C-alpha cells in the first residue's frame, strides 16, 4: 500500500512539472492562461492572480491549462 501512495506522489510531481512547462512556455509566448490546475475533479484549493486562476484538484491524475491567444 505504501508503494502505491509513493508512486501516486511521484507521478503527481512529474505531472506538475510537465504542466508547469506548458504554462511557462505559454506565458513566454504571450498566450493568456485562464486556468492552471494540478489534478482532476473537484477543486480543493484555488486562487486567482492576475488573469490566471490556479487550482489544486482532488485526483492527482493529471493537470490542465486553459489558454487563449492574445494579439500582440
């Protein structure tokens, strides 16, 4: 059971770093990111800063980002 929890934690960290790469690349290219979340399902925590809503969700099985292109 402990190994399963450790595996979930490790995959969660890997997914968070992966999604952070998408987020930073979008910001660097001038794309507005409406939401950046780690996990899927109902929100456990969320905070809005600027145009972006950051959230942590219940199931640590992925991540998402909602982007809109901004004309420069």
